[in-house]
């Protein structure tokens, strides 16, 4: 498995992955934010590839010089294999390369179940951003 930048040819498999993993409501919110982030800075969208198949993805954004993990998704059959961790680590490197002042985790009702993964990676409750509706990729 390896992590790389999103490419335009990834659009269909990524949207299928999101449709598989996310609830309908979460999917709609995520697709709007995904489109905005792609138009603003596609380098903050990463995919995980296993044997030529996209098995995970993460959307990040930078808002007011802070880096935000917006959404991470991994196909069910590939979960609990370190793919989410690899995606988070890859995006963290990009945030650090851009010298963001702080890295935050967006926390909404749709990603509460992955917050323990972020905690495992060293993020604390103070790093969870619950006013995610204010983010540019969400608010437009």
C-alpha cells in the first residue's frame, strides 16, 4: 500500500469509495467540500492505493494558516490495517511542509467514530474542531 496525491483519474473510484463508506447525508456534505478543495488545492487530497485499487482517501484543507483533517475514509475490508494512519501521516507531512500554525481534526457527527484513531496518533480533545461549518471548504 502506498499514499499519493489525488489525480483526476481517481475521481470515479474515490466517489465510489465515499459512497460505500459514508452515510447519504455525510456523502453529500463531503462531496461539496471535496469539490471545493480540489478546485482550491488538490495537493491536500491524498489516496491510498493497494494493488492498483484506491482503498482509502483523506481530504485536508488549510484555513487561516491552520491545517484541518476534514474527512478520512477507508473501504471496510481494508480498515484496521494502518491505512487511515498512513493517510493522516501523509497529510500531516504536507501541513508541516507548509508551516501551518496548528493542525486540527474536524469533529462532526459523521466522524466521531474515527476520533479515537486521531487520539491514538497523539491528537487531544483540544485538537478537535467542532465548529467545522465555519471552514471555507464547507461554507463555500
